[in-house]
């Protein structure tokens, strides 16, 4: 691999001052691997072009060509193919090293951002309200089902009163109305709790990079008042009014819950996108800084070998730690197991 083009660089004292030494070392390694990948991609492309051109040089009647010329061309082609194979293997090694380095480096940069940037940290904390919103939304759905169930029970009791030609609601209908009122109160309270989570989420994200994220609010539903209005009517009118309530809550209100659930998913996705973009931007800034001030072009190839050795040693150490945590009997050879006594 030929060294990347560029000029001699020095390490200025300021920008990396907030990075822990181990994270700065990881960023430097990532910069070396990035430069190696770019240099290898360029060189592999040039080698492929040379191989293609060399294969096109020969005349249509190859057997008429001077044997010495054919031999020289074949030798050149073989040398190009060998170099192309070597550079491709090296590019695969570099890709593997970057794939190993990326997850811990990403986690380290995210942790550093959370520690150093108060507004970013506050914005990330706002994500904890997503789970609270989901739970409150599920509770509203449950309370709506309960309210509809009590409405239908009340409707059945009113039907029975009409069939029995009663002049007013019976004790059974009054009891069903009481249950429906309790369910209506629970539903209204669940909506209030949901919107309270929305308010907390908004106040948490204010003046942060995530301020544009808004969890959907559910407009309050009037549940108790329509029940009182229905109870004040004559039985036939009350039954028709309850039928209207059942239709409204089972269609329009359930559709509203589905709509705000979709809006919530969009808001949660936007929150994740903002966090990812902020992290990617910081990562790119750190990498550019490292490539500009921390990396020497002449050291790219030996640094790739050093990074590979360090990663292999770390992997061996990880495996040895896992083996050390296994039960003792799994370390003993087969011959050391005691035979059962007859």
C-alpha cells in the first residue's frame, strides 16, 4: 500500500483536550484505518484499470506475436494480478479492523457527548418519556374499552326497560349508569395523564437540540357530561342517544387513538434521527481533526499492523477471561474425571 498524500502534521493542544486518552487513541486509530481504506481503494482501482488495459493490448492473432513479447506481457499481467490480490486482502483486513473498532468507538463518543454537552444529555433524557407515553396510551385504550362495555350494558338495560313498558329507568339501569359514570371518569383521567406526559416531555426538551420533537397530545373527551344528558331524557330518546355515543366512541375515538399512535412513532423516530445525526457529526469532526493533526501518512501501513495486533491481543484476553469464568470441572481433562464406583 502506498502512503496517502498530504503534508506533515502536528498535534495542536486544544480540541482533543476534553476527550479521555483511551477515546482519543480510538479516534486516532479510526483515522489511520480511514486513510488506509481510502488509499487502498484508490490503488485497487488503478490496478484494475491496468489489468484491464494489459489484457486488451494483445492482437487478435495472439499466436503470431513474438514469444518474448507475449512472455513479457504475461509476466506484467501476473505481477499486476498478484499486487491486486495483495491489496484486496489488505483492504479486507482494514475493513475488518474498522468493523471491530466502530461499535466501542461509537459508544465512547456517545458517552463523551452525554458527559460534556448538557443540552444533548438533557435531550437524551427526554426519550425516557417515550415509554411513559406508550403506557399511558395503552391505558387510554383500555379505559375506552371499559367505557364502551359499560355503555353497552346500560343500553341493554334501557332496552329491557322499554320492553317492559316502564315509565322511567329501573334500578338495574341506574346501576349500569353508575358503572358507566365511573368508567367515564377513569377514561377522562387517563387522557389527562397522557397529556401530562406530553407536557413533561416538552419542558424537558426545551432549549435542547431535540426541541423540535413533539409527542402527540390527545384532545380531552367529554365523557361524563353526555351520560348526564342521556339520563335526563325519556327512555326512547335516552336509548337513541346512548347508541350515538357508542357509535362515536367505537369509531371516531378509536380512530383518533390510532392516529396519535402513528404520530408518536414518527416523533420517536425523529428523536432517534436527531441523536444519530448529532453523534455522526461529532464523530466526523473528531475523525477530520485526527486526520489533520494526529496522523502521519508515513505511519499508516505500520499503524494498521499495530492496530491489528492490539485488537487480536484484546480478543485473546477477552476469550481467556471467559474461560476463567467457566466452572472448574469444564477445565479438567477427560482422564481426570473419577469413574463411578461399582
